[in-house]
C-alpha cells in the first residue's frame, strides 16, 4: 500500500453526486520509494485542505508494486478542478512526472 487518506467527517454528496477518478500509473521501479513519499504528502494534505476532496489514496499491486492505482472522490467535479490547480498538486506532478512511466486516468460512476 502507498497511502490512505480519509477525512474524519466526510460530508454527504450533494445532488450532483460524487465525482470519482481512478488512475493507473506505472512508476519507474528505482523511483518507487520517492514516488510513495510524494504521493503520501499530496494525498494527506489534499484531504485535509481541499474543500470537497472526500477521499484520495493510492495502492500498489501486491506482486508488482510499481503498478499504482489512485482513487479520488470529490463532492462533485468543481473541487477536482480546483485540486489540480493547487500548489501542492502542481508540486507533486513536477516532482513525479519523470518517475511515472505511464499514466491512465478515468472518471467513473
């Protein structure tokens, strides 16, 4: 497991329903520990500081730890749009872009 961050009192979803994102990343094996540290920092701080960010965590495959799955749940799409422009997220992307060999993302229901 890489990170797990849940807010203490996640508010109920509004009428639009939650906005859920799933990411699949392949991290350069030699950079895995650096990636995990950066992911933990951004995950925990985002759930604490970003209004509407309900869940943000990442897990790795048991037999292939450089394959990471990221799960994000926001109150609706607006908090996600705000999150990807925060200084902490931009710092995370800048630090990890060269660590990630491939990145696939999807919005799910």
